[in-house]
């Protein structure tokens, strides 16, 4: 169903080598019970040198639902502070009988308790430092129905990138000078466009990660739409940089399609 190719493996390795990136899709906290549902596509292109059929192209449907499913006071940095339970459900697959056939790895649910003060809606904090992660007090995850028991997340940060979303954090992003309009459901919402890029290069590989975000106060958690493109090139270790050749590319386009106000948790934990 959901084939793992070289670029996806490289993306996972890149995520492991960098700080956790989570606040890239959580820019604000709505009223508790709010839900936003995103729909879009996940495309992969893989080079097939020597093949008469050209590059291998694959495409899946992707859905992502983000909910606020409860409030709780909890200890964070030595003090008891207001926190919010946030739940993410991501589904990737192909449509079958009107539903997404996710197979054994195409659905994931994460439920995390986030200090409300940690969601600041900026790329840098009050000290001018990049906001590179979203801290959590507690967290749980579940993969598909074959794994019915939620497993506790032992880390104190939520690793959204790359398993929940390919939106990552950048040290700096460029803000558009004029408002943009994005259709969410049947309504047009005013948005601010942000663009960012990140490049990592080794002797063998070069990966370019580019993202465009559309921020809106009218959408729960802040994002109305986003696009991500991740390109990988490779060469021999002793070859010059001019010899980098296309290996693969991932493109994700996601848009908010539905907003609700009576969200309930799907992940029951103790």
C-alpha cells in the first residue's frame, strides 16, 4: 500500500538528527472541543535510471484531524500550569468504498498534554531564539487498529515531523506582504503566507526541504493550508558537487476542509 522509498528513509534520518519539530502545525489554541480536519495528497517521485518507463510516480490521499479534547492542570517546569489535551489523527492511503484504506502503517493517533503557555504562535520566542519544539507533559500514541493499546510517549517533546506531518520548523520564515485567501469548507478565510526552506548536504546526499504555510485566526490551531516539497539528490563520495543527480521527491498539499466544535477523543487513556 504505502511504499517506503529512499527519500522517506532520508527524511526520518534527518528528523532524528534535528530538534523535534512540532509547533509548525500548532500556532494557537482554540476553544476546548474544537476540531479541524485537513485533506490533501501525498506524492512521491523516484528516479529509475535506465528505465524505459521513466521515473516512478506514486500518490496517496492524506487526512489529518487535530482536536482539543480536554483541559487539565499539570506540573511543568516546577509549577502547576493550565494544559490542554491535543489529539492528532493522520491517515494515508488510497480511497476504497469511500474510505481511506490505510493498511498496516497508514494510520496514527497521538494524544498529548501540552502546557498552554508553550503555544506562542511565533517562530522565535521572547528572547529571540528559534522555537524548535512543542513540549508535552504526557503523551500516548497508537498505530492502526492492529495495535489497540495506546503506548506512552516517553519523550518530553512531541515529534510531529515526519510521522504526523512533514511541516518542520525553520529558524526564519519569510512573511507575505499582502493577505491571501484560502477556501475552508464553504467559506473564504484571510491568511498570512509564510515560506521557509532548509538544506542539508553530505558527501553523498543533498536534501532540500521547502514549506509554505497559510496562517489564519479563523481556523483552529492556526493553519488553513500548507504545502511541503522535499527533494533528494545524490552523488559519489569523491565526485564534485556539480554531479548531484535527482533521486526522489515528496510533495504534500493539505487544506482545512471542516471545522467543528464538539470534538471527542478517540484515544482512551488512563
